[in-house]
C-alpha cells in the first residue's frame, strides 16, 4: 500500500498497519511526545495500537515544543 507520512509518499509492504507499528517502522523517537493525525483527525494515544492505517491514508506526526 501507499500512504503519505508528513506529505511524503511511503510504501508499506502490508495492506494495513496500526499507527503504533507505523511509528516503530519509521523509528519515531519519543512516540509519547508526538501527536498523530490520521486523515486530518487526531488519534488518541490509547488508540495507537488499534487504529489502522490503510492504502492512500495520510498520516502527520506533530511535535510540540515548549519554550519561552
């Protein structure tokens, strides 16, 4: 399947993958500090392992930085 991750096409060798598996496959460090949008909707942290990404879906990793 082909999906978009942060605007770039990515090929996955499966028909579907959980958001959590995608994070691990993309070596996302500190996944607890990342907010995920799937097709424009935020995914709750407690649903990362059960929410599936499918062909042509769009996933965005959003990192929020604190500062002052």
